[in-house]
């Protein structure tokens, strides 16, 4: 998995990660970074002081020196909620938490792992409680982070970003995607309220052996991509692993089709509520028509309406599908799975005159601090630990691209993680990182996922779909007086 990169490649990776743009989903998945939540699995993972290492690892220059420590004999419990549910994510987090506790005698981190849907459903109540989490991983956008800022439940992280140098680790566009004016009314400007930890990009994971057996090469145009899906289907394969029980995957697939039809300016204006944009445009109707066409042709896993996200990507991992449109957050688990060495990744190809395709993604959901936490400074130090050089190293070793620069020697060209780094480079060089559509209004996630479910079930037409979604967007823009 590991080999040394040329110094030039290291420079490129550092540049592309610093140039990154915008969560969510489970990481957003999104993320990336989800109501009818599925059955929720929660795991509280305290790390008792007696079981911790007696001293921090030797690589003390790889992470920040501790600044906050309890008084002698005092025990402090730092409560953290995150959505890092996958095995490789847990491995990284457990290592970082153990090292954090070892460097902070008397501090115990109590980690609660939630699904993306459950975090959306419980974050506000938890952050409203005086006994709630000190830190929670929050989806960006008006429906989640914006609503919490409006309710005055989150700490303004700007002073901590200046103290710890976070603004040097993330680009201005990433800062914007985690920023709101103090009342939560304006998205994309104002103060920083969340700090993401990993990069996210949505594209196509594929099984190289299945592609080769069917005589399919990595497509370079959208037409070639659809032809490849037809060929795989004719060869008896399920072309795309897919499950919409958790709702958000439908946004990602629709958005990847949409990204071939709209431009950067439209997406930026739509998400940030600028220049009187609308969802009810011919390009979005066309994207909806294409989504329906793919379902009718049988490109997706049969019975996808009843398949959860975790089960859908495991179908790909287990060899029960040839490809899947999803985000980079599954890369580590795919690589660690039974067919780990068979997978590659490519960006959804373009079919436009621009020769570019706006990809869904940007960063993971962001760590935020509960306003009123008695451990605010310690919580900020915990977040800084999670975006340290040490954290970047661990993420890269697991094939996951960190939001800040890391050691590129952990990434081997020609592997799945090498494909992801190259894709991230291309997106940033060409300003092709898009947005998660559910950021657009406080209720947009519920509106668009419900409308997509109706669309894919054949209960509404593509034209009715765009009109229905526009009602939500138009009402929100009108309420702002725009």
C-alpha cells in the first residue's frame, strides 16, 4: 500500500488539499454527509484513564502540544458525538483519542458514534442540553449548522481558528462553507462555526475485474459512461450498487447527473441564495429525466428503495455490483474488504462543451462546539488534534484524503487511494468541486429527498419534481426578502 512519492507529487498534493472546496453525509453521507431515520446504532466508547498509554507517542512534532489540562487530581470527561461509523474511521479515531488522552492526564473522551440521519435528528436537542456533548459533528448548510447558529447553540470558532492556524489549513472556499453571520441568516460569510477533518468527493467506485471481464474501459465521456453501464448490464452485472432507504444517496446520484448540465456560477448562486436562482430550470428537469431513465433501464440494485446505505456499498465490496456512485468516505473500507485490491475510482465524466463536470463534495461534516460547554477550550484543542499533522498521516495511511496537507508518501499511485488523490487534484485545479444540494434551505433536505423518492417511484414527473422542490426554495428566498 505504501511507496515513496516524488517531491513534486508531494507539492501537488499539498496544493490541492489547501485549495479544497466544501460535507456531507455519513459523512455526508454525506457525507458528505440524512427524516424517517433508519434503525439507529449508537456506540458510546469511553477510554478510561487506566487503559490509556502512560505517555504520548514519540512523534510529538506530529500533533500539537497540549495547552489545557485539569487541575491535579481532577477528572474531566469530554463528550464527543461524531458520525465516523466505519471500521477504518474508528481505527483512526481511537488512535487519535488515545494519544489525546495520553497527552492530557485526567481527561477522558467519551465518544458517541451516530449515523448521519440520527445526528441530524438529535443534534439540536443534545446541544440544547446543559449535559449535552461538548463537541458534535454537524452537517453544513442552512438546515443543520445554520439552524443551530440561529438558535445560538454553537460557539464561534473564529478565535480558535486564529489561535491554532486553521485558516492556513483550509481554503477560503471551505471556510465559507462552514461560516454564517451570527444570526444564522446568511450562509457563506461571517464567522466560522465548524471545522471539517477530511476531504470528500463523489464519483464512481468500480470493480476493475468486472470492468475488464465485460470489456469495459474507464469512460472519458458521459456517453461512454452510459454505454459502459449498458454493457455491464448485458453481461449480467448490476451496474450500480444503490440504496435509498437512508435517502441521501439519491441526492448524490441526482447531483452527479446534474453536475454535467449546470455550471459553477449557477450552483454557487443557488446554494448561497444569490441572484434570484431557481430549481425549476430545464437542466434540472433533464437531470431528473435521466435519473428515471437509469432506474427504468435497470442500472440500479433491484429493490433499491428498501436498501440502506451501509448495505448498498457492502454489495459493491462483496462483488455484487460492478460500480457505485458515492463518496470517498467508503474508500478505506473498500480497500480493507474482501476485494480491496480490485477497486478503482474515477470522476463522473463530462459531456459538455466545457469539458468539466461539477462534482458533489468538498469536505466531511464539521466538528462544532456546544455553546455553554464547560470545556470549551479543551474542546477546541481536541478539534485541533483532529486536524493535526498526525491525524493527516493516519487518514492517508487508511486511503482517506485529509482536509489539510499530509504526508503524500502514504499514497501509492495506481491504487484506489492514488485514484482519489488524483481526482481531488483535478477537481481543485479546475474548480469543479460542487455543493451538497441539501445546504440550500433549512428544509431542503427533507423536501428534495421526499421529491426524489416520489420521482423514482413514478408518482410525479420530472417537471413536477423540479416545481415541487422550487416551492421550498422559492418560499425560503422570499422569506429573506430577496
